[in-house]
């Protein structure tokens, strides 16, 4: 079994952190030791002079680990921009070596790593080094989180195609409702269309949850584990 999953999405705000945290809880309930990573976080608030990486902290809380924050989240920036752009604006540099070293160090102590990207897979980390390149360097399979409504077929297929072009394994797609929703015929038809056009399984359609529902995440975790 591979020791990690890279949680990516078709966009920002699709539910990567929400689903990562839920999966971490479900995997822990199944008896696995799990450690999260958010290699780069942008858009951090400043509290008492320190940048606060909210996604990384949510994932750490779900996992209940006490690893150094600089390993879980090696790079953090204030501006809500792509990592390479935020770093440049803030006069900083990022690099893959620090991220890969942190990943290797953390993963040695756990059954499974859950790694959250930022935005989608073609977001630049530095220069021309994209999340796609990091995923390939970490040799992780990806789970792609997609929106439910109109437009998602295009975004999901683009993401799948780009991942395949780099030889990245795709575990599957999760369609996630980040908000309460009305009726949209595309929401019903999308999962079938995505599976048919890509041959990639839709691992689940996650409803908007007012309250955390562990059963949904346990089912997702089972589907993911069976494909690793
Ligand atoms: N299935 C869901 N049910 C309820 N709220 C959700 C769900 N998925 C995401 N959210 C909420 O939607 C917002 C965006 O999700 P988030 O996980 O932060 O996206 P991303 O990490 O992809 O930027 C957050 O406020 C999150 O709590
Ligand atoms: Mg997030």
C-alpha cells in the first residue's frame, strides 16, 4: 500500500481541507496513524506577529499529532496568491528540497500521510515548478475534489488529463457540496459522465454537512484504501 494521498482539487474553495480533515478522522477510527501536510499555505492571517496557517492547523487538529508546525507546513505566506507569487512579493524563496525532506521525515513515523495542495494541480510553487511536479516527486497518488454543478466536467477532465500527462496515479474524484444547494440537473448527471469519459472512478458525492458525519468519511476512506 502507498503511504500517502495528495488531496488536490479543480480549484480553491472546493473542500480540500474539509475533506482531508474528515478523511484523517475516519482513517484514525479505522486504526491507522495519520499525519497531515500542507506544504505551502498562502493567505495566512497574522496573529501576534506570527503567520497562522489555518488549513495546516485544522489538519493537525484532526490528526491529533504534535509534530513541529514547520514540518507539517514548511512554507507560509500572508498574501492570498499562488505560492510562487506570494513568495516573490514577500521577498522569500521556496524550494522542493525542504518540502520533500519534511515529507520523508514525517512519513517515516506514520501509516498514512494526507497532503493538501493549494488551489489546483497547475498552481506554481516556484518558478515553473507546479504542484504536479511536487506530486510526482513525492510519488503520491491524487484524489481530485470537484464542484458539483455546471462547469465541473470541464475542470475535472482538465485536471485528470494534466495529471495523466505527468504519469501521476489518480485514485479517484470526489464531488463535494460546499454549500446548501437547489436543484441542478447537471449535479445528477455529472458523476456518471465523468466516470464514462475518463475511466476514473467517482469515489463519492459528499453532501453539504451542517454537522460532521463520520460515516460519510469512513465510506470514502474505505473506497480510497481499496484503490491504493
Ligand atoms: N461537504 C461540506 N459540507 C459543509 N461545508 C463544507 C463542505 N465542504 C467544504 N465546506 C466548507 O466550504 C469552505 C471551503 O472548503 P475548504 O475545505 O476550505 O476548501 P479548500 O481547502 O479546497 O480551499 C469551508 O468553509 C468548508 O468548511
Ligand atoms: Mg484548504
